[in-house]
């Protein structure tokens, strides 16, 4: 079943057309990487899914039910983490989650059981200080705990790693990956390496519509392979190999790139390695990166 279906949606603010004929689907228990340049309309799309913005035309379904602007019926299925979550800073994490649970009608006995579990899940079970002393990464982790408190079928994360340091980013990505079995996740971001790390499927938003979409394998397959690389342990091994197989671009002393070569050329290289009794550190085809595909699309 598809947790989200967006069909031919359009959205304009004044004379500025933000979303133009946007269509995509997100299957259950998928981490969907929703990528695009800053200002491409990712946050606008998230807010239309939440019913916070009206749509000019088209349809959005969440868990098979239509999203209606100004009503929150479909939001019972959704947990939401904005890019900059706000908190009552004088509270502790446990107090804040208890308040959020009470507001959403979760019984106290259930909250008393769930809150320690979720704080442990996001690595805040030992953080008993007030939220005002939290780092940005700790606040993002608390935001995730709040967003999943009501067991949502869909978790929407709007650029949750954009302002974090490498350690904070890794912590958030690890948590989101661990949540995959519990819920469906839309991960809106412009950090492509984060998408490559945890997402099953992606959609690239450009000029108001989806310009590129599919599983990570399908999307990578849309690009052209760009030759192969051979890396050796020793410079003298690279010297011997390049004497027998010309056409390499040298990247440092031990790393050789053979651009524009095919799978068959790499097989020939492997036979050559065996003949010359050379042991490479690695040899692999150069798969098109998500960054290269992204740049190809946005430059059109």
C-alpha cells in the first residue's frame, strides 16, 4: 500500500508558481528521500501534505484518505519534525514528552511506559537537564521522540540534518534508519550523501515537479557508467600496471582511473592483474553518483 499519493498538485503564491503538476507515491515502510535545491518547494509540499497549505488543484492522499486544507483528520497518521523544532526550554525531555502526550490524548499509564523507551531510542534517556541546555543535535533527537510518540504511520522530517555537525548528522540518520520498521518516512533534504546512506527511494523536485524518481538502484542506473578505477598498495605496482594498460588518469601514486571504459575493459584489466601477479587494493566500476545525477538534472 502507498502511504502517500500526490497526484497532479499545483500551488501558486501570488504570481510565483511554486509547484507545477507534482505527482509521486511513497510505499509503506520506505524512507523516501525528497531532494531538491533550496527554494525548490520541498517545505511547501510538506505543508500541503499536512493540510497547512491549500492546493490549487490535484489531490493528496495519506493512508488512502484525502488531505483537506484546514482540517486535521489525516494528521492522526502523521508525525512531523520541522527543520527547527521549538520547545518549552524550562522543561526536561520527560516533562515535555508527557505534555505532548497529554495534548494528543495518550493515557498517562501508556505515556509512563512509552516515554523512557523513546528517550532511550533517541539517546536521551540519561539527559535529565532542562531543554535550554541542549545542543542542536539533542533538540533534533527530542523532536523525533515527540514526532513518533503517537505511533504515526508516516513521519515527515523537513531537513532534520541541515544544521548539524557530522556527529549530530550521523546520530539522526541512525535513528531514522532504525525507525524504518515502525513507520514510513519522508526525508526532505538537500544533503545528498545523507540520502544515499539511508533512503530506499528518492524523488528529485525541480521546477515544481518530480524530475527524477525511483529506487536508489534504479536512479543510479539512469546514469552512464564512467569507466573503472584500480587502486594499488604500492606505487611500483601502479607503474607496472599502467605500462601494460594505457589510457589511465593518475590520481596520486597508487590510484588509476580509466574513464569511458566498459565492463569488458574492466574484465581485461582483471586478467592483466592475474597475469602480472599484481594485487590491487580495489578495482571497481565508477557508478554515477547521486550528486552527478542531481547536477545533470538541475542544469537542464
